[in-house]
C-alpha cells in the first residue's frame, strides 16, 4: 500500500509541475488565464475497519482550475486590439453561418479579406445591431452577428442646400457700371467672392462660387447683388416673377448678358432685412454643360441665409464696417466616402469614419458572462466553450450590469505572476523528490524483508 501512496504523490507532484510549467510557457500569451492544480486526499475505509488507525491512501488531483483574475493592460496602436477591464468574454464563431460559439479574452482582432473582424484563428467577432443614434436594438446573443466594417459610406448625396453666413464690408465702394458689367473672370467687376465644394448625384465634386457686388448707394443704399457660378459657368438664380432690381430689364435679368442674380438688403444698422427673390435664392437647374457626366440634370441648390423677419438674427449675414469675412459656409452633399478610421468606445460601440467627413455607428461588441466561468471547457487557442457546469452564456453590453468595459488599442496580458510560478516550480520539484525518496525507501524495506532467511 505504501508503494501506491508514494506513487500517487509522484503523480500529484508531476501534475503540479505540468500545470506550473504551462503557466510559465504562456506568460506572454495574450488573454491567457493561469491554472492551479487542486488536490484531495484519498481515504477509503469500511464499516468494520478501524477508522482511528487508518493512515490514508494517498493523494488525487481533484481539478486543474483556471483563475480568471484580471491581467495587466498593454497599450498598442491598433484600434482593433481590444482589452476587457472587468468580467466578460468576447463571443466568436468559426464561420458566418455557424452557431458554434466560442469565448475568449484575447482581443487581438484584425480585418479579413471581406472586412469582417476576426481573430488569429479566423473566428468572427460577434456584435449587436445598433440604431442610427448608436443605441443597441437588441442585446440577445441570438441576434448577434459577425461584425463587418464597410469600406464606403454608401451612395453619394447631391447638394440641395448651402448654408452661408458672412459680413459684407459697409465701406466697399460702388463699381461704376455694376452690376450690368459683371464678369466672373474679371475681379474688377465685383467686390468680394467666396467658394464652396458641392456634389452632384454621382458624387463628383464641383466648385460653386458666390460673387457679391455692392449696388449703387444713390439708388439702392445698403443693398448687394449676388451672382453664382459653378465650375466657372454662371448660373441663374430662379426668379419668382418680380424683377430683381429697379435697374434690371423687364424679365428681371441684371446683366447685359442676361444673367439673373439675387439681392440682399440691409438696414442702416447693418442687419439683414430682406432678400429678392423673396422665396429665397435657388439656382436654376444645373443641366447642360455643367453636369455633362450623366448626373441628375434637374439638380438645384438653395442658398440659406437664415433670414428671420421677426428681428435681427446673429446667424444672418451682416453689413458692418469691417472686412469681408465668411463666418459659416457648409453644404449638405456627400461624395462616396472611403474608410479612414475606426473608433471603439468603452461600451463596445464601433463607429467608422470616412473620407467624406461622415461617421457611422456599425455594431456594438457583444460581451458574455457565465454563472461559473471556471466551469468553461478549454478548447485551445485561448478560447473556451460553454458547458453544463459553467451555465448558459449571458449576453450584454460592455459597461452595463456586471460586464466590464472595453479598451481599444489595448490588450490584456496573461495573468501569470512569473515570480510566483518559479517559486511554485521549486516547491513542486521538492515534492516530487520527497515522494521519489519515499518510493525508494519503500523499495529498500521490501528488499530487506525479502532477504531475511
């Protein structure tokens, strides 16, 4: 019996050495969780045996239990390197149509050739669908899908409105012959100009230029004429029927060439008071030579000056005794955007930014937890699977309830303390040596007994 007791001690010491060596070997494995060999004594007796004199039958490995304590955080420069601070696991599937989920703390993710977020083993990271405002539409694991990062922001959007705020210098001089002699290529025929990039229905960009001409103060004090051009081609401002100015021809055209413009009217305090056409400035359709690329030829662009007839508005254009200044100039069109970056918040929301200045919430990284995480089944690759002992996977958002938060550009290192493991290694070695010695002594005693004559 003593042979069996010493042999069980050897086996236990060997198991301890194996577990400690595995911990040391994975000290640089991202997301690795150290294990601990747990032992129990073996004690077998019958009803008629003397319990007070029973010595015991050795030792047995009860469990190799993983320790899911937090590992230290290592910061990187990769947005798809993700570290969980607190409890939770990432959920992955081996294929797009697979329901075979595995769970990991290793956050070394990257994009595959189809722009899906995957780990080094090819597992697809799962995420919850989100609404346009970034809120999750569902936090059920059954609705989680592999996360894909689109490389473009969708179809282009043609410009329908330009929003403009500026100051027109009250001290600018009247140009003799203006505005009838306006020529966009001759800067001596207008006082000031500015430009903005607009987009057609195909996403092509065009430069829209605005020309401001001070009207004759003798007949129209504190009034300015606005002309527009796109890619150097002058465009009429739609006329609602009334002439644009008193000095215009009967059809409301302001130049000898027949170009229609708009009129901006200020009061003696420099506040914006009226526009003509009163319905607002809207360009004529951009068809013809301007949009010769097949884009929508019926495109028109309104120019919003935010006129508030109820009183002065700080967002309206002004005519003060200062320099020409554009305080706001924007438009609502979009080109086709290309992916320029990915931002991941602490709650797992993935937001993509594109070259056209837009950003889009895509999905929220799904986190899962278990009633007994030590009951998870190891499958290698720093991953686990659900088991009866672990309980069912409970999904949720990062930062909510008991779930930890997600750190982008960071990785969770192994939770192995190398100093402690080396000490445990020495202890396991001593234990192995002691049990080997016990086995050797048992052998010597048996030899002595067998040699008695």
